[in-house]
C-alpha cells in the first residue's frame, strides 16, 4: 500500500456509508471515512487524521454528485453536531437505516431467515422533537448564548431555531435567551465550575400542547426566576409547569437528582393514541410522539394479544408500553429500577382507569423470579432496555421464564444483535422492523419478534 500522510489531498470514489453516515473511500484496502460524502460520489478530500487501521478525511469538493444529495434546509447544519444526515434525501436515509440492520443481523449475525422490513418513516420528518435539552453559555462579548454543540466539541453555536424541534421550543429558546441577558443571569462555566444556569430543558405535549420548562442550575438560589417566569407565562399561556433542577456535580450529566416546582404543576399531561401520561421533568418519554405510536402499534402487532394474555413489561419506565397494551391484555406486570418512574406508572394506570396492571420497583431479574415463584407466567415479555442493551443475567432469567413471545424494542441495534445470540438458544428471531424515531440523524430504533422454537 502507498504511504499515507496527514494533510495530503486525494481523489476517490465513495463506495459505502458507515453507521455514522460517513462516506467510505478505500486507498488500496485502507478505509478513509469522510463526513458528508455520499455513496457513488467522485470527490476530492484532505486527510486530517491518519491511524494504523483507518483515516478521517475532510470533503473538499465533489466532481460527481449523488442523485440522493439534497441541500440541507438548516443554516447551522454544517457547524452543529445535532443532525448528521440532512444532506441525504429522506427516502435514502430510511434505506440507509434498514441496510444497517441488514448488515448487523443478516451479514454479521447470520440471522438470514429473519425478515427485515422497510424502515417506518415520517410523512414530514421535521419539527418532531417533544423535548429539547439546550446548553447555555456566554460568547466572547459576554452575551448569553443558547443552542447546540459544535461537532465533536463543547462550543455552543448560538441559534434562533432548530428545525427538528417543535416550533414552540424555538419560540421559547429565543425568549429565554433575551430574558437571561435582560436580567443578567449568570451562566455556568465548565472550566471554572462557576456560574448558575447550565441547561434549559423544554418539554411539549405533542397532543395536549402543555409546556414544561426546566432550568438546570449549579446551586439553589435563582433570584431572577419569578420575573422571568412571569414574562414567559404572559407570552406563552401553554406553559403549565416551570421546574428548577439543581445539579451541583461537575460532570457531563445534564440533570441533578433534586427538583423543585417554581410555577404551576410538577407534571404535564400528554397522550399517545388516547392513552394519557403524566410526564415529570425526569421522566423517560419517547422524543418523537408520532413515531412512538407507530413503534408501539408494531410491538402490539408482534405481541399478538387477544385479551387472555399476561404481559410482562421490563424496563417499563413510566409505563408507556405496558399501558398501551393494557386494553388488549388480561394483565400487565411492569418492573423498573427507578422508584419515581414506578410511582408515575401507577399514577398513569389510575389516570387511564386500568386496574389490570401491577407496577413494581426493583431489578427485573429479581422481580421476575419472585413473580414466577408466585405462579405468574407471562405469555409475552416486552423488553425496551437503554442503549447498553440487556444484562446477561436478565436474559438468562428470561430464558428460564420461557414466555411464548419476546418483543424487543431497541435504540441500539448492535446491542440488540448481541443479546439475540443468547435469546436464540431457545427462540427464533422471526422479524425486525426499523422505525425512524430520529429523522436527519443516524440513530435508528428497531422492534424485533422472538418466538419459542
């Protein structure tokens, strides 16, 4: 292979896309990954990082464009790290995400008999986020800025809108920034660890249009809060809750453990397909409500409920999936390690009038075995773990439990594929459907059906 040096300028044809959406060019067999380059394009690029196994390139010019290339509608796109795929036509984004799943399960995982469906996309893949977590900082002139981080850095790009957020979040982001400057609210500095305001979180009920604002502060005193809240509520009557979350840890974790309600209710209400949920500042609630309904309907289809089944919802959070299934099930049991989430799940069951639900706090593998000893045998188990996937002990407990079907929702198909290798000792992986929960980004959600062999 020819010697490859940093800062060299080269030309080549893009042969593939990585799971991060980077174009792949090969020099002999050595891969170069180039952000914003698309499959089939003939390009010129500069080598900006050279490692033993791969290099990173910077796209300089395109000699032959892909027919799937589009002009990104966002003015901040090439600086901001929030979206990665706005330069790729939406149909091609959906195909890329399906190909990722095919690559993981058919090629690497050898599940060649598993049906992998087309990715379920959105009619309008914009303005879909019902929650924004916006960092706050200062610019060189000492003005408060709000926006998202520059790619691979903690520099905040000052923004007036983000086109994947709900429009009400954009309106509030601009207003809050003006008020922070007007009332001279001090802003947290990551280097000196001083200053008050760290993040502003805005949640919007997709159906209810109720708004919650969370000010994340490095300390308890926030003397300008009453004046700011008064102005915000006057302008946006949909604001039903304002919370102060106190985070005095000097880590990258966005929220602290303690919150207090400064205005209105401590929770807002939203619904998914007429199932109502109370959402607190710390609740896990899917970011894209329109796609969540499609995801849960696919999970419901895989669960094949006719009213006689016992459903076990592991990693149940505030009960969203379990309660979505409660109307079609004989009984739903939910388990979750976060105590506040279980309290919310119980309240949400009450809110919807479901008395065929039981929610318990604890580690899934412990609670499941306790229920098994009490003679509770689920027909269907719902699994929706965090990005790191399932604990191996939990999967072994699941095999002992031996339900007829396991419906596994994942926000990280690579850990889902890893977990499938344990489940397929007893189960057949029948079908996987990718769902595009985060259009314009490289993230992909999947729902998979495992049936007893």
